[in-house]
């Protein structure tokens, strides 16, 4: 009975993870297309509004470029979330200590780490992209690295280490089953 509950919960988490992934990407694109509407819903800001730029005032090429640049880190996060979904699907099948589950967990950690790294790299690129049409002396390079990124990197490292431990534990378990 407890096994069924874990399987159902894992399957729900897999579904929620996909909804989260789609929602993050849609919300980011929506923040560029409808900045006033989404700023009223939450405190979410896109790179343009952080720089005091109205996205509706941007030429289409600049707006599309900004959307691409701000979605690149989210694609890395999306990869991590997709791996998390696959991990929950493994758990739903009862594969708790399998090598495949450990690999998925490791990919989750790497996805988080890439998300932080790409956020750090794409942030300055998007600020340059958004201010490139300004006169010389009014262009900006905005570098952002805060405690949230440090915490996310630490969590990514912890998840990766736990994945390696889980992988080693599954190898030891497989060896022990051969002796029995």
C-alpha cells in the first residue's frame, strides 16, 4: 500500500515538473510581450524592465534577441527539470536505487549548475543587447551575481555528490546480490 502511494506521488511530481518547465518558459516570454500585465501578477521582472527599458519600445529584432538570451539559461534549467521528471518516473516504477535513477539525479545537479553559469553569462549579454542602440556612453553591461546563485550552485553540487553516492550504492547493491 505504501509503495502505491509513493508511485502515485512520484507520478504527480513528474507531471508537476513538466507544468513548471512549460510555465517558466511561457512566463519569461510573456514578460517580454506583456510586461505590464505580468508585473501586476508578481514581482517578476525581465532584463529590460530591470534596466528601465520598456519592451514595447524595442525594435522586433532586439526584442526577439532579448527573449532568446534570457531563455538560454532557462533551457538549461529546463533540462534539469526534465531529468527530474525522468527521475520521478523511475521512482514511480519502483526504481529507487537504480544506476539510472542516480544518473538522472546527477543530470539534475548539472542542469542547475549550468543554469547558474548561463544566467551569469547571459545577464551581461542581454544588458548589452538591450542597450546597444543607445548612444556611446549610455550603453550598459549589467553583471549580476547574488546569494541566490551561490545557494543554487551549492545545491547543484550537493545533488551531484548525492547522485554519485547513490550510483556507488547501487553498484554495491548489485555486487551484493551476485554473492547471494
